[in-house]
C-alpha cells in the first residue's frame, strides 16, 4: 500500500513524496528480492499505485521490474491461482544497482518552472477534469488550479473498461502528437497517477526524456499558496 513506499510525514513540509533509496532497499530486501530478481508489481484495482511502485523500483536501476496489466482481476479472470498473502520469506540485503537512474526519470519543481512555455517541453496534467479546471482541491493540496501551459490528458484515458491498457496504436493516437519531439513532465496530485502515464510513455511507446513530477500538485500548490514563491504561477486557481 502507498504508505509503505512514501516518505514519512516529517521528511517534507508537504505529503505525497516517495521514500528514500535506503527505505526502498529495506522494503525489497525484506521480500527476499535481489538485483537479479524479476519483480512483478500489481494491484487489485488502483493500478496507478502499482505503476508508482514500478516507477520507484525502476529508479533504483533495477533491470527486471514488470507491471501486471489489469492487475489481480486480470490474473484471476484468466484462471490463474492465488496464494496466501502472508507467506514467510527470508530477508536479504538489497543494494540498488544504479541510484543515478532517478536523475533520468524524476522531475523537480525547478524543472517544472523552467519547462513552462518552453517549446522543447510539454507538461502533462494527468488528473481528473475537476482538478484541472480548478473546481476542486483534493485533500493534501494547498489550493486548486493547474500548472500554466499544461496539457490535460486524464490518466484513465489510457485504460480499457476492464482497466487493462489500451493497445499501443490507441495509446500512440492519444499521446503521440502531443509528445512528439519533446521532453515530457507528467504530474497529478502526488506523482501516482502520473507514474502510470510515465510508464506508458516510456515502456509502451518508447518515448525518451519523460519525467514524473514526484511532488506534483501538492508540492506546486504548497510553493504557490503557502510559500508565495513568485516563480510559481497557477491558472484556474483562487485569488
């Protein structure tokens, strides 16, 4: 569950951030994973959570991490067996193979500010319509709105009705023209839904230069509404 791989409450002035490399190493080691392990990530319904964990493991430089398309429901629907969730596993020491991998996948607030109105970049808002339009501020955010110059594509548009991924052709039609020839920053409320979009762009469509904004709207709205950072502007927000 998300709290297991999120930063502790006192690590930042706001919530929703991913945890540290050391904490991820402890988690993976507790499950008996080594750098040679095939790690399959899945969820029962909230596939964006699975994608967030996939993204975090990938950022460690782990070579063989996979996302189960459709999650547990697809697995059971195909007639495959399930087992006990409480099987004991001998813990091992897990050492992240390449912690620098994160530099190629993680967007920061400074990167987001610099990318606005830069023709070489596109900023993707993967949240719901009401969040993008500033009609609601989800719990944890410091106010409503969206990042200037954002292009809105709800992350769920990439899913079929059964929550499996749409075909590569359909995904190319959805994202292709928008990201063509550009670097991409994807964001949502806290980098979870946008991790799903990031995974699709990189792993299905083969796009390069795609970054997930871990702090996402929580950090951005904190910088705007709480810190009054003059470089952090908002549209569809409140005065």
